[in-house]
C-alpha cells in the first residue's frame, strides 16, 4: 500500500473514532454532572472538523504535478496543519472560558460512574494516538502527526478529568469544582501541544534543513551506481509526504557529455527505485578535477 493511500485511510480512522467519542463524552458529561467530560466532548467535536481538514489536505496533496504546480500539491499539508492548530487553540480557549465560568457557579459533584467512562476513553485515545503517529512516521505526513497529537491531547484532557472527578468524589462538599479546574489545566496542555505541532509544519514551509540522515543515505546509495565517484551538494525539499532532491554527483572528468548524461539518468532511476518517498531528483554532474 502506498503512503498516500495509507495516510487517507488513517484520516478516516480518526474521523470515525472522534465522532463516536464526542457523542459518548457529551452524554456522559451531561448526565454525570461533569464539565470536564463536556469539555472533552467539545475537544472531540473540534477533532472531527480538524480530521476532516486533514483528509481534505491528504487528498489534495495526492494530486499529480501539473504546469502550475511542477513540484506537486504537497505543500497543502503543512497549511492544513496550521488550520488544525487553529482548531486546537480555539478548543483550548473555549474549554478555559467555560471552566472559569463553572468554577464560579456552584454545581453538583460528578457521578462516580463517569470515571469508568473516562478510563475507557483514555485507553482508546492513547491507542488512537499510537496508531496515527506510527502511520505519520511511515508516510512522513505532518498533518497526520498533528492529528495524532489531537488524540494525545484528548487523552491528556481525559486524564486530568479523571483526576479532577476523583478529587471531587473523595473530598466531597467544597470540592465540586475540582473537575472544572482539571479542564482548565487541560486547556493549558492543549495550547502547549499546539506549539509542538505548529513548529515542524512551519519548518516544512520554510524548507528548513532537517534531513541530514536522509541525505547521508542518498550519498551512500549514489556511490553504488556505476560511474559515480562521489557526491557534493545535496539539498532536499519536502512537499507533503514526498521529497524533491537536488544532488551534485561527481564523475570521471574524461568521459563525454553523453556518457555523463546517461550516468545521471541511471542515478536518478536508482534513487527513485530505492526510496519510494522521492518524487523527483535533479542531478548536476561535476567532474572529478
């Protein structure tokens, strides 16, 4: 299965999971007198929309290169990631605001059975995080990485809700708002995770050089091609899940231009065959002086 298809299927996994959890959390929060669970439901609802954005971005990024987009459409991925971060920040602000309002307003202690719901939610969201982050690393998708952190953020808010509700139940009267304080803490954690997601996406947009290990592998593989005696400059541009490579290859100074041209095509084909994430290779031939 290719990277693009894997990423799209993973996005569908996130969407379906978030829809189910948003409903479960909302119902449990309302009937269990827990704003922390309602806050969780709000976060899961924003997750649905962000996962839909990720799906759109992945499908758009999979379009082939054309005259207007010679490097393909992969740059949509980090842009979608920025939007996903926007959803995260918005949900954190809403949760923080509502938490403060609920802290000011007396209310009932959350029901004990909500803790069972939270344990199940935490387990599922952590599992979802592990599934999506694994697929993100396999495909090199920054938007999937953002989606994975949505799952982890959800798990964190559920953990804080569990702690808050437990305190409210054990301590009793006067501690009814413990889960509201937990939701407030969760909003701060979500904001911090937003920064962690935003940083690599910005790095991709600015084409920061973060591909040293990949460059080393390309250099090693290049030397396996007959006629290549060394490599010089090597730059990598990431576009979505694919990479564009600019490589200076060193050949014998005494061969003809035609022979050098033939060697460069063999090198290009060899690299694309070995690394399925390479979309294109631009090779500049250098003589070994």
